[in-house]
C-alpha cells in the first residue's frame, strides 16, 4: 500500500499563491495517474487536477489557468502550484494515486488551504 504525504497548505490572502506537495513512498511510475482533489465544508470531494503517466494533464474548469500540476520522478513527488487564489479555493486538498484508469487509488491525509483576508 502506497503512502502519500501532502504538505504545503496554509492560510493565504486572495490573489496569493501556494505550492502543495505530495510525496509518495514508492516510484510514481507505478501509478497510471496521480491527482489532487479538494473538499470544502459541506461539499463533496471534487477533482482539481490530474497527471497521467505519459504526462497528460487535466484540470477542473474552476482552476484552469491558475493551477498547475507537475511531478518530479526523482523525488517521487507531485506538486500543485496554485496562483491567483480565491476564497472559493478554500478546502482540504487530498493527493490520490491510482494504478489504473478505473481504480479508486490511495489517498493522503489531506492538507488545509484557507484563502482569506
């Protein structure tokens, strides 16, 4: 079972930036996809960004042009660079890693992001 450890969350003002990190316990080449999801209070968990093994990325419409997902295959880490943050980006952000396109995958413990003045 892979271990995923997120870090980088915190409190930031609107318009600010944060970079989240997700460190995997093994090689990220083992995974078909890795992604970031978020869950705001009272809402369902939603997809934020995905990166597929070949490098293809997908983003939720609400974050396109502001967030960038990337990976470091040496450090076995996936990142989420978040720019131009808005209050509605406030949520717990979770990292997910899956070995196949239809498998649910493993989850990290989450990291809180709060965007507020």
